[in-house]
């Protein structure tokens, strides 16, 4: 028998580049995620399946969350700041990474990119025609 994943997934909030410099440790990032979520720590602890005391220790750097609670924490807080922290720490730019796409999402993205190129070319052609009419 399989268990249902009843995890709460809040909408993701954008992470400003200015926040990156304030992150001096993983504990600071997690504390910021919890603070910016607007939720009580107890509520988040229940949602991610850990004791509130453990979550408190995580915020001070006295404990660390495992893989599943950390994943649930990002969903509960609506923030992937922890992921951004580690990308920046490892020398990656989180602004240029993108989520994995399904085939349909990839096709949609490629079509949008191609459409943007065609629209730009069309603008250039219209400008040229307008300039030729003015010159004539």
C-alpha cells in the first residue's frame, strides 16, 4: 500500500540577487526562508514532518535537515533560497539555470524563441520599407 503525498506546495517567491550576500550560512538561509514565508515555525515543522525543536536548531546551525524534510521545507515556504545558496556557494549563477522541461514545454519554449526572432525580423523589414517610402 502506498502513502499519499499530501505536501503543501506554496507558490514560489522570487529571490532577489541582493539577498545572496546576506546568506553567510545554510542556517541563515533557512531562517530567512522561514521568516519570509510568513508562517509560524510550528506550522512549517508539522508540514515537513519534523519536531519544532529540531527546526529551531536548524535555524541556529545546531542541526541539519535531511533530503526529504529540506525538499518539503522549500515547498512549505514557497522558496528555493536554500538551493540558490548552494548554487552561489559552488560558483553557479542561479539566474541562468532553468527547470527541466517536458517535451511539450520544450517545444513551446522553442516556438516562442523562434517567434521572437521572426517578430524582430518583421520589425526590421517594416522599418526598411518605411524608410524606402520616405526616401522615394
